C-alpha cells in the first residue's frame, strides 16, 4: 500500500508518460503545435509528480512554469538544476502552442514546425528520464509501474 503523497506522485507520473507518448504521436501526424503543448504538459506533470512525492507546499503546485517547479524542487532534489534549459524551452510553449493571441500573427498550427516539436519532445524526455531515474534511485517500483488501460 502506498501513501497519499506517493499515490498522487504516481498519478502525475502516469499521465506524464502518456502525454509524452501522445506528443510523439502528434509529431507523426503533423500536429506540431499539439506535440509542443503535450511535451510541455509531460514535463510539467513529471515535475509535479516529484513535487508531490517530496511533500511540496500546495501553493507551489499551482504553477504551470517548469522553471518555477525546478527551482522549488531543487531545494530538496539537487539533481534538478541541470534541467533548467529544458524547462525554459518547454515553458515557451505553454500559451502560444494553443492560442492564436499568443502569437504575433497566424495561429498555432500554422506557426509550429517539425523541428521545434522534436526539440520540445526531446526536452520533455530529458525531464521525464531524470524523474524516472530519481524514482529508480528511491526504488519506487509502484510509482514507476505504468498502468495500461
């Protein structure tokens, strides 16, 4: 049986996994804007998983900024600091990948290309892998077990 914090960490880690797979799938389909948003979401949810696991204050969990989450998380987990570049990259996609008024002109589907989407997915993969490594170090097999539908 796992506790409430671990249970919540698992839920967020699970969804990060599926968002990352959906981001890859959207690249294959040519939906680069959606792939960028899902990559941002995968990174955000992986980091929130860790913050829940570490018992971070509720107010710190309300942000959507990966940079803010890393700064909060590195108070307890120093290995997060090297992920700041990936966090910055993914933070750039939170609004403009979804909303036309987040761009100077055009609309997200028109604006985003394959290269940008691949870079976003790579950034999310690095964050996800770092969080997975953290759980492996802690021997958190229940959190790492990906539930299939």
